[in-house]
C-alpha cells in the first residue's frame, strides 16, 4: 500500500466517523418522525462507497454495490440474532452474550455471503438480490410479527459517547476501504454494510432499558433496509458515470425517493435507540 492510499484510509476514518456521529447526534435531538427520516438514510454504506471510490475508482464502487444487497441481508439477520438473544433471561451477561452472539452470526453469514456472491461471477447482482429478498422475508417474520416493546424515554447524547461512536464507525469505514483492496469487492460490500452505528445504539439501548426494549428499534429495520438496497442499486449507475461526488449525491437522491414507501409503513426508528 502506498502512502497516498494510507492517507485516504486515514481520511475515511476521520471524516466518516465524524459524519456518522453527527448524524446520530442530530437524530437524538429530533422528534421521532424526523429521526426516523434521518436514520433511514444510508450512512456507513454511503461514506464507505465514497472513500472506496476515492481510494480506488468509481468502477470499484459499482463492483462493491453489486454485492451490497447480500451484505444488507447479513445486516438484517445480524439484527434478528441480537434481538432474539437480548430477550433471553441471561441477567448480567445479557449484553455481552447478545453482542458476541450476533457478531459471531455476522462473521459466519458475511463469510458465506462473500463467498457465494464472488462465485456468482457475472450474475452477482441477481444472486445478491435473491439473498436479500430471502433475508427480508425472514426479517419481517423475526423482527416485526408479534413484537411488542415498551416506550423509551429520550436522553441527550454525551460527548464521550459521541466520540466513541465516531471512532468505532470510522474504523469500520476505513476497514471497508482496505478490505476492497486486499480481499475484493464482495468482502468490501460486507464491511460497507456492517451495522456500525446500529450496534453502538443497540448496546446503549440494551444497557439503559433492558433487552425487552430492543425490538422497539429492530422491528423497523426490514422496511428501512429498502433504502440501503436502493442506494446500492443507484450507486452502480451513478458512480461510474458521474464520479464520486455527483455519484454519491445521485444515489442519495434515489434513496430519498424510496423514503415515502418506508415511512408509509409507519415503521419509524425511535431516536432513543441511540441515546447514551
């Protein structure tokens, strides 16, 4: 790796982490409806795509985007695992058990999805979308049907918590940039869709309100994941044609156009889920 590439990785860590932390902090201070809109937009994926294109080329983004729906499938199943584990009566080990179990599930599923989509060759997009469709159906069953959760009180974010989130999210984005260079676009897609911001929020919610409150957030994710897939599909077209900046803007606009569908389901993301 040359020095210029490493500087771009460092920039992805700083700028990406800071941008996501700012998004989360703004959502925490907003009404539930506004927060739902803010948190439905792609964050980790969008910034990862931008820096993947900056460190490589916009064509690299198109290749990563083809596998991103499969990465979103892993994202949904990760949340299903966390939500189910969080509800088990495990006492003091509930949080580490839910985190470790869901991360182990992500690692296994991401490995399988990366291998599967890489083997698909020219049919990578079709296979990736099929995997996402199956996970979306499973997500609606596991995360929404019959789920009840207690109301959650709002709380202002702390500076220390915001800094920790920025460091964690920045690390994931920087990892996505490096992984594309080392392991290829399919693994890059898995890291670009890793639930970095979400995991920090789930841990905070779990600690403050208990495992039974976790479904208040996770039940919104199957519908919200549509915006991620729309962003990835748009990025396949916009980045190669318009470059990194305009490509990112175009994919964001396409994702925004899908928001009315998501919000019409009334599956809004509660801002308290990411409160410290």
